[in-house]
C-alpha cells in the first residue's frame, strides 16, 4: 500500500535533516528517507567538525553567502537544539612572504563575503594565540567555531520527528517515477508518493537526479583522510590551525583542529578516487598528513595517535579542474517539483540551515506554507555525566544508580548514558548509533574495555540476539552465532 506525503526528502545528512526540521514548522506531511541505518552516515559524519566563517569561498557565490549566513546563526541554533558548540576562532599560518601575500587576498575575499573581524597578525601575535605553532605571521578569524556534527544531525532529526516528520532509515531510493500529481518512489522496497521531491542525497545526489529523469550532473568523490589524537595532546592546541591555502584540488590543506570532546584531529588529505564508498586510510596519505602536521605543531609525536578515519567530498569539479564549483540549489525546469541539491561539499554543514531556508523559499512559490501553532523549537539532549560537578554527579547517582556504573572508562560514559543512547528517539540500535550518542568506544582503547559491556547490555537487558547486533547498517553484523559456553 502506497504511503502519501506532501514532500519527501532523500538523504539524512546535515542538509537533509535541516530541511526536515525547517519543514516541520509547517502544516505539511513530510518524510525523510535515508539508505543507511542512522543519520550522518556519509559526508556529514566524516569531516573536520568546524563551523566555517566563509572567507575561503568565492565572493558572490551561494557557498559564500550561505556559509556566512550559517556561521552567524549557528550558535543560536546549537543552543536551541542543545548541541555542543564552542567559538574558538581560527588561525591561518604563513611560513614565508608568499604565504602572507596569499593571506592578504584571503582577508580581502572574506571582507567581500561579509565575514567579521578578520585580521592579519604578526609572529608575536601568532605565538600568543597558539604558542606551540611556528610561522612568520598569519590571519586570525574570530568567528570560526567547533561543534559536534553527529549530535547536530541527530538533534535536527529528533526535533523534526518530534514535530511530525516521519524518518525512514534503511530506505534506499531505487525508483522514481513522474506522475500527474508529483512523484512515485520506491524506497526500501516500499512504494511512496509525494507532490515535491527534495534531493539531498550528498555523494549520490547525481544518481537520484538521474533516477528522476534529470541528467547532466556528475559528482567526483574526493577522499580526505584524518588522524585522531589522544586527549593528552590537547594541551598543545586550543584553536583550529590551518596553513595558508595553496592552489590545488579543492581542499583547505592539512590542518589541526581541536574537537568539542577534547581530542585533536589532523587532516584532511585530498585525493580524487573512483568509488563513492571507499573510506580507506592509506599509508601514503597518512604519512604525508603526519609530516605536514608536525610542520605546524612540532611537539606532535606518533604516540599521540589513537585512530583514523576518512570522509569523501561530493565534488562537481573533475580531477583535471580541481578547486570548487558552487552549490546547485534549484527546482529543475524539466522536472517540476524536483528540488536538486548538488555538490553540497564544505561548507555545507555550516550552511545547512540557510540551505534549508532556501529550499522552503522555492517551495513557497508553489504552495502556501502555513505555520503550526504547536511547533516545538527546543530539543534537550541527554545529560553528560562527565561534565557535571561532583555534587551533581552524586545527586544523579542517588536518583538512578545506573549513573554510578562506568561503562566506558576512557570517556567516562555511564550505564545510564548507554541506556539513553540505546533508547534514542530515532530507534537506532547499532554500535555506531550508541557511539555517536554517548561517545563510548572513542577513547584511547578504541572500545577495548566498553565494547563487550555494551554488547552484554544489548543482549541481556534489551533482548537482542547476538546475530542482530550491527556496527551500523544491514551487512555490518558483528557476530555470526551465539558464543558457546
């Protein structure tokens, strides 16, 4: 039986979730389709976790306009959704006179884009802002921030669902047919219809566009690899540090970024690859990352490394061109009702809410968007035990003894927090879903202590069979059979 909606959004990354949350303000029937088992499983969950100021984008472009708009509203949005956010500023470092000249151009471009507070600084000021960083001078951006992109996407999706949006996980769109009333799609082998279809499928948005009958788009996957450093390295750096930009294939250069959880990440590299799902970390790229990182922060040692990961940018510019092409955000003239979002790479996270508002503007040309009287703007996240005072921790344990049992020692995550992650509003019960909600398994031991305890809770307290336990989506099952005693 077909399920009918006014609007279907394809892709539950940051932009798709932001669109869902923005549309949930209105009296509409909205569905959000995601092929993976959770939100933020693609580019939105594999990046540097930076709220960009907008000085790196071409003046007059949508990238520049929406990045600056997003930056200036991001703190208030994170407060509304209870998402960890910290305005750290950013430092771009010059190592020679050519770099300083480049940074003069960056400042000029940023001013034209509407960025606030950009300034060139000398070596003495660099040393004051980041004492362990080298260089002869630099550029300081006070409006840059760091945040938690997983919590951000989760919060957007939870708030959208709270306001009536229906989320379908593990529903890959495989067919799209144009109808007189709009579209008929097959997702997760189920039929759906809608009046308007919003293509926010990230790396696969060219494929979804083609399924809808609009050809001509091609996205080129460009992989960026990262190191994760132990929290013991956090004493060396408290601000994102980038080298002065160099001409190249469209990354920002290898940089060092503190995370909201106290680690430092190194990266990304930038390499065009053939497959959109090749998240490998390669010895060549990782060695180059570390060499370039040590140039920025000589105190780094390999013993600080506790993990690595990679992300893939959906680039419109082919390898022979490199660089950046502008966002595509438009209703397709040859396919009325299809709103395509193509090539939403960095700064797509920062610009996600302005992009959502732009999509609403397109829809408003065709339909009256009537606001709900009962829209709930606030979303409250779970309590982080480790962030509480000793007195508050004692009170929490008295109220619920599960706060008194530590499951993850590296990150100080309690059994209560694991339970909250398992019982999340989106219904996700994977190891990665627990990881990104409670932050267990992300410490120096990489889950060596807490993983088996989480599995034990899933089996003995939530009734899951061991063979049902996955890392993320279907196909990532962790066990083939029950252990024999």
